[in-house]
C-alpha cells in the first residue's frame, strides 16, 4: 500500500467539504483529478471512503475512522517539511566542532558572536582541545570540522588556511617595548622568555626553523597552554613566543605583539574537514562566518 500525500490531501479536503467541487477548488486542481485521487486511495486501502450521488458526497464509516489518522499524517509531513526547510536554510540545527585551545580563546569568540547574531536558533557544540590533540580528536569524534593549527597533509582530511600569524614576542605594553617594530631571535635570547614545551607542534616548528639558521631557543619557562604563557607574560615574567593571532587583546589589554625576524616564521590557523563528507547546513553557515571573520585578520 503506497498512499501518497496528494491522495491524503484530497481525501481530507473532500471529507471536510463534503464536495468534490469544493475540495478541488481548495486544492487548486480539477474535479476530475480530485475524483481520481479519491478512487486511487480507495483502491489502495481496499475500502470505500465516500458514497457519491449527483447531489452529495457522504463519508462512510471507514472514512470517519481514517480522517483523524490522515490529518495526523499530513500534520507530521508538514512539520517534517518545515524542519527540513529550517535546517536547509540554517534556521535550526546543531553544529559540533573542535577548536584548538588557542584558537578557541583568541579567534573564535568574534566568530561565535557574529554567527549567534545571524543564527540564534542553532545549537553550538564547541569542544576546545590542546592543539596537538586536534587531529586525533577529529578522527575519533562526531565533530563535523576542526579549527586550529596543523601542518602538512593529513590522510583523508582537507586542510584550508583561514588565517595566519607571525611568530611574535608578546610582552607588556611598556614604552620601550611598544616603540620596537620587531625583534630578532638573537635579541629575544637576551630576554627572559616563555615558550611552549618542546613536544608541542608550535615548538617543533620553531626549533626546526631556528636549527636551519644555526640557532637554538633556550626559554626561561616552558608551558603547555597558550593562556598560561600569556598570563605569565602579563605578570612580567618574560616575553611569550606565540603567533600574533593567539593574543586576545580584550582578555590581555596590557600585552602587545612584535614580530620576530631573522628568521620570520608564520603559523597558519586552518579548517580541517573529512574528505567526502558534506557539512550540515548549520556547519556550512558557521564555516562561512569563520572564513569572513578570520580573513580580516590576515
């Protein structure tokens, strides 16, 4: 039995109006098309739904019993259609994604604020993780995408750069430090410094780049989290070595970043997605906002 929505609509319209003519007018189709739909649904259900005469259409007992069920089915179909339309137009739904701790702290608040203003009904599930856990967690969870710093190609993933930041010396906004345009790594070596631990991706990138120049970084302090480095810098314990994009100015208004040169090192912030997987409309809308907001920081 394959009763269609068109047949159900015809049945309920005839039941309510007690007239093929009025039902056809309500449905916006011809009387003959309406009669055919009624004949089809009767044949498929195996029962007579209406007794017809030249003057009236009278529902049978079977029609009385079928009407409320048909109304519910049409209502459910309408709710489903409306829900799918809301999802397709990003007016509803849920977006689950991963973000490295640094990106979540420094970059994503602006993205989240703009997205929430445009899509207030979408549920946001953001999971902030250590930068080095980004790829393993992306592989192991149901997150649709991830935002953070990754290097090279990743099997079965696409990597798109959203923004990038120069490795910088981040320090307190003193007159002397603010007056500088940049610092060399040799000049930085004369200052107390706070760097990420040697087993982190960002530190590995720094050590490799400096090694090619015959240089070596020996920080005063090593930490695991970017916010720890920034908090220590805010207390005057040393210059933090981080991408300029990782400095959230509203959280640390006393700190400023000065580019490190000789060599200059750039670190990207990327969008990571599974190859061959379509993002939900909600996720597509979020990614579009992230591209726009983060591109302005490049």
